[in-house]
C-alpha cells in the first residue's frame, strides 16, 4: 500500500510521465488488469491512460484504504483533471508478488470516464 501512496503522490498537477513511470512499473504487476465499463485493459494500455493524465496535470488526493482481505484491499481516492468535476473512485486491488495485479472498481463507468479524460 505504501507503493500505491507514492505512486498517487506523483500526480500533483506538475508530474511528467518520466517521473511517474518508475513508480508505475514498481506498483503494477506485468500482468495487471484494469476493469472499465468497456472491458479490461492491460498494463501497457493503462500506462497510456496514465501518461495522458500526467500530461493534463491530473491531481490524485484522498487515498484511503477502506478494507483488507487475504490478498486484496479496498480503497478510495479522488482524481481531478483540469476543470472537470473530480472523480471519486472506489475499487478493490488484488496483490500478487507485492504488486497490484487486478484493479476492480465498484463503478467501472468512473474508470471509463478517467480513460476518456486522459485523451
């Protein structure tokens, strides 16, 4: 969870992908899957989305772990991109080999919106 906090802290409105990428690679497993309303994205596809967020000055805040299971934890956070209404996200993260391998949002449509805002 500390890796996740470090990664999200990089989204401070001024981050460039070159600053975020090492944290991204350390946090997410090579076979990580991210669920959206349209389906699943792999790590490379999600990286493209996060590059777009960094380029648009995204700010992540309010990260909080809300529950823990055997190999998973639940969290919430807020992502703000430009003048758009901030996205309040809640999801389940599954851990494998000390990296996140699956991200399942409570509302996959919000993750789809985040993808759209990254373009």
